[in-house]
């Protein structure tokens, strides 16, 4: 094989790997729909919020939930051993509105992740059949709950999950959080997922879940994933193992979330969840090849072409194939700019984003193999 053949082969490989998420995204964008207009009649809901040291955001969440239109609700907030003013803020709000209840979390048992333990207690205390699990840093529009419950009913599934707009207040958030939609829509066959109960096709966002008590109990609830650090993936898988279908929807227009504030939080937060998703021992190698080959290699080849390195092997065909690979690698991110209100500059930084993302996945797996713990909100967490 000549050098020219080698360069053309590499460019063709890059284009082929980039075409996979590009094509999948084009298909999925047509079926990844938003919540419907609220139906005339909706069941009352229990909005369930685990809160640990959330004094900066809990007041805003309370205001958003209580401003909901078109739906009867109760708001249960579990104070999970907070050391700040979270409980005091909720107590003051509950004095003015009987729909609010503050629960004092029980001590965390061995073998439990704090969030799963809190959500399990909240579900047990809920007074309504329809349950909405929200993270404390989620913001809602007035019609968010009604439309989300409407989606659950319309889709006729056991568990629905909304993907909010992700706020990006720091560099790593700006760089990496848009990859949530890239990975979701680029590698999940959504239409097939909706027809199936295969756990391998499960997806969800732990920030925003909607379910019913019968479905929750049938699946086993958060107690069945007690040690998990990543309910966004593990809870939908749990439902599917119980024979229940799950679905996801675009919540960009009704919800937003500032998941992280600093770049250090972004790195630690993504690393703590990695080994239950892409960073697991079974998936990290194929995903690394797919992502590096389809999203990073095109830029490496383009830089080599522009700088004249290597000085032999380039041909018009290889150059053209490289440009095609670049276009295919950026297409999913460029489509997300308008649809999910993401940054154009961040989308153009896709090769850097994928490189940093893969570093985090391998870092997390290495820590898992070494048995090292990480900490989150003052608790030591063993990687799963």
C-alpha cells in the first residue's frame, strides 16, 4: 500500500466513523419531541426533590414548582443531612404554603448512594400516584409539569425523562455538557428504543424523571439501584428489566439546569458517573475508537494536510475525504446549536471536547480498577 493509499484509507475511516452519529442524529431529531400541550385533565402529582446543601437554589425551585399551572401538586423536599440553610429555607416556605412538606432524611445506610436513598424515602412519603423526581438545581416554566405529565400519559410508558437545557457557567461545562445531546442522539436508535424494553437501549436524565407509583414499585424503585451513582442510566434500565417501556423527551423549552458551577465540579461530576455508562469496562474501548476516530481523527488529518505533514501521501482524494469527515463530525453539533440553544463556538470545539471527554472516561475507569474513591457533596463515593 502506497502512502497515498494509507492517507486515503485513514480519511475514509474517519468519514465512515463520523457518519454514524451524523446519520443517527438526523433520524433522531425527527422523533425526539417536546412535551405536548397539557391535556384538559391531569392526575395530581407529587414533586420529589432530594436536597443536600442546596441553599443557593432551593428557593428558586420552590417558587417554580408552586407557580405551576394546570396541575394539582404537592412538593416534598428531603433534607439529606445538609449543613447549610437548606432546611430553614424550606421550613419558611412551608409555613406559607401547605403544599410543601419537608422531610428529614434518615442516616445513610452502608451500600447506598445518597441520592438513591433520598429518592427512595421521598417515593415512600408521596401522597399522589404520579411522581416527578427533580434535582434541586432544575428551573421550570409554569407549564413544565403539566406538559411533562402529559408526555408520560401520551407515550404510555412506565418512566419518562426530560432533558433540560444545560446551563454552562464555566469552561468545562461550556465544552463538555453539550455532549449530552451529542451522545444521546448520535448513538441511541430512539425509535427502536421506544418499541423495546431492552435495557441496552435505555436512556434518561437523572435531573428530571416522571413515573407512577405502580410502575415504580414494579420496577423496584431506587432501592434496586441503591449503590448506583448514575440513576440517569440505571433507573431506566431497571424499569426495562421489569418489562416496562421508558421514553425520553426534549425539555429544553420547559426546564433548565445549572448542574455544575466550576470546571472542577464538571470533571469530578462526570468522572463519578462515567463507569456506569461509556466509561464501563465493556463499552469504553469501542466508544473510544468510535469517538476518537470519527470526531478527533478528522481534525488531526486536516491539520496534517494544511501543514504539509506527512510530506508524502496526500492526494486530492484524501483531502476531499478529510473535508467530508470534518463536515460529518461537526454536523450533529451544528444541528444542536439552534435546536437545544447551544453555543456555536462550543460546537466548533468538538475535537477538543471529545478528547477531554475520553480522558475523563479513562481516568474514571482507572480509578475504578484501582478501587479509589471520590467525594461529592462531602461524601466518599466508591466507583461502581
